[in-house]
C-alpha cells in the first residue's frame, strides 16, 4: 500500500470521527488501568457496567485494596476470568502504593511490570491516559491492518511495528482508536459492512463485499 493511500485512509477516518476515544468509562488514569485489565476477553459494555458500581466505592489503589479479594470480586464477577483479574488488580494496587505513590506510571517498562499488564494494555494507557502515540494491537486492529493491506503481519507485534512506521505522524495519536472502532463496527470479522465503509475504495481486501 502506498503512503498516499495510507494518508487518505486516516484522513477519511478522521473526517468521519474527528475525536475518537476509548469506549471504556473512566475519570482517572487509575480507573482506566483497572478497566483495561478487566477488558481482556470481555466487552467494554460489560466492563463499564461493572466499574460503574465499583468506582462508586473504590477509585484509588488503597480503596480497592481495602475491599479485599471478596469485596472486589463482588463487583466484577460478571466479567470473564474475574478471579485472575481480581488477583492481578489487587497486586497491581499494592505495587502502585509501594513503588509509585499510588500513581499510574507513564513508561512502558513500569506499566508492564504491573500484574495483569502486558504490552497491549500498556499501550492503551500510554496513549489514552498520557497522550503518547502508541498503538495497542487487539484482535480488531490486527484484522483491519491485515485485511485492508494497511500493515499486514503474522503477529500483533509485527503489525504494531508496521503501523508505527506506516501511519502518518499527524494521525498516529488517534490511529489506535480509529482502527479499533472501524474493526468493531464496520470491518467485522464474519460479515464486514463494506457498503458502509468510508475507505471502501482504498481497501485492498480481495474479498470485499459489493
């Protein structure tokens, strides 16, 4: 795919959605961190439903710790893998208190040292909470990048590295959200909504739906 075509793709995505952002509901970097940990293999809608009640009673690392494992599980038990996620969140809260003065760190290395935080989660936090031009490659972005020809790759890390090179600098900060939303609502896995796609004529997917 040519640089000109890539630039036009993001120009159109921006025109369609000038200010994209996460669909997770949060008010602080810590709330976002908890939400992203909970969102693994779960929908944003289910996470928002759980955190709406959780954040009414616990919005800081210490308040989450004070709930204890049983108290935390009471709020997140509707989310998949909640036992593991509860344990990771509590461990993360302890580390935030002990090593970071209860603040969410703004470096990839420090974030990935937290239980339950991998590269994708770290990228989401760096981008959404701290404004860094990172791209967190989830299943939606991986599919869109490969299907359209924007940044094809055999694994998420390869796709991430290619996107960081391929996305024009002016669009890099918001690329993460544009691609996720495009994959979530238009470029669906089983039945892509090609006739509704704003980048239909630019997409290099051979099996496009007419």
